[in-house]
């Protein structure tokens, strides 16, 4: 086995901030919706996601960009300064997207959104180093810089079959200090990059992230009110029948991937619940 192959296997884990994973951030449809996300857990407090003026909330593409950024942060050995560098071309290939002018622009926009979208915690987000919920605002990325390659370098690309003359440049981003602090403190959840990428449904990908929070908190079974789950993911649908239609394909995908043993909708009186049985941890 080559060094590169061994390295890929060793870094197939994606280490994420457990506090952040339990909270809604990404709209699970790439709409032009620009209103804030607001979430009030049963434990109290309030969490809000505030879009940058003139922009929309982060969506499904942004979710995949966020996951790949944290994957690369892990691959880089969790640098103290939080800096992750990459080419836009290589990044798009890593998340399974076609590489063209449209996706380059999507990626630039997503990185900017992750830098500019405000996450506001009023006693909800747990800062592990503080040992208590945070009162304040932060962002996923604290800086984003995308430098176009010099013309002379781009002209050389045509000499090498593995490079492309349309390569737009190099990105250098910094993971925000609040998230870095929680990861450094071990307040984390771990995903399998292989399983995450195998889930083609964005709701399934988000649900996988949330189920890993339940697992990390020692749960083998998890019962959650359907309405509460919709707010935590978040989903825009509100009627139980609509929510079930959205969640059922995600459940089937997670069951087929071996990430769930069972997922059942139940009605108790007038309330709808979802019962999850977690599978053994994915490799």
C-alpha cells in the first residue's frame, strides 16, 4: 500500500464540533430564503443563524463545503492557527462535484457565506473550555482568501495532463477560534467520510451528523418529537405527513448504509414521535 493510500485511510474520519452539530445551521434546500433560523431547545436559551446582508442562509452545498473543510482541518493535523489551504479544483473534486465555472463560483460563494453568516448563541452553544453555554456571536470561518494563479503559472498547466488551464486559484481559509477550541478540548463527534459521501440525500447527511451527536452522548436509542426534530435539522415543512415524506427517504438511505438499525414514526395521542435505533459505529 502506498503512502498516499495509507494516509487517505488514516484520515477518512471527519472530526466535528459536537456543540455545533446539535444545532441547525444549513437550510436543507438551496432556496433564496434569507430569513434567520431561530431555534429554542427544551433546555432553554435561543440559537439564531443570521445571513449576511444581501445573501441567503447557508444551504445544502454549503453543508458539504463545511464538512470537507473540517475533513481537511483534520488531515492537516488540526493546525493551531486554524488555516486550511487548497485549490478550488481539488476541493470540488473531493466533494464529488463537477469542475466548471458555475461550481467554482458556487464554492467561492459558499466560503464567503461560511465567513459572513453570524451564529448567535444565547445560552445554547456549549463552549467546552468555558464549561458553560456561550453568550455571544461567532462564525464558522474567521477569514477567507482566494488568490488567482499568476498568468505565467496558468500557461504552464497545458504542459501537464493532470492540470487544467482553467484552474482559478488557491484558497486559504481559517477555521473560527470558537470551533477550534471545542475540537481541541475533545468536545467532538466523528463521521466517516466514506459514509457521508455515500449519502446522496442532503437530509440524510444532516441526520447522520445529528445521530452521531446522540451516539456520542451515550444513546443507543433516541426518541425525539417530530416537530422538535424538524426545528433541529432544520426542515421548513410543518405538517407531520409532509415531514414524514421528507424524512422517509433519508431513513431508508441511512438504514441501507448500515448507520441505523431502525427508524419508526409513532403517534401518541396527538403527538408524533420518531424512534431511532443506532447501528454499531461505522468504520
